[in-house]
């Protein structure tokens, strides 16, 4: 018996990249490795933050990643490997609902995990 996809397993992960080229590279790799179903790259934003006791500002590309709980740890680990920042922003948010066919697609798209070392 095939179990139904669990819509409450769908997650949204927020992160940023320092430039569009790297954001595209990260997005392509995560999709190829089935760690994400879809990644939206936004227009540049100005991030203002405290680092090493100083107020810093940097232009970044926001990334919105749709994924599932069963690949969450691998996704977070892979983002840390691919990202140039010492401490990249990675925030995981649960999805409480949505259009069922889309949520089914997110679950299906992240069900066949590829070997990250092969896609690199």
C-alpha cells in the first residue's frame, strides 16, 4: 500500500547568497540533488546586521527554498558546504497548508535524493 504524501512535511527554507551567480549555482545543485523542489531567487536586498561587534551592510540575493522534512538536515548541511559565509542564514519554516497538488509535487520532487558529490 502506497502512503499518501504528508503535506505537513513541506517546509520553506530562507537563505541568502552574496550574488546572483552563486545563488543560481546553489539553486541548480539543490534541485539536481533533489534536496529542493523549487527555489525562488529574489531581487537584491540590503541586509544590515551586527558582525564582530560592528554594524555591517551587504547586498544579498534572497532565496526561498521549498523542500520537505525528510531532506531538511541534508539541505542545511549542503547549504553550509556551498555557502561562502562562515555563518550563512538558514531559517526553516513549517508550511501549515496550501494547494494540495503543489504540496504533492514538492513531496515527490524531494523523494529521490541524488548523491551530492556526483552533482558537484
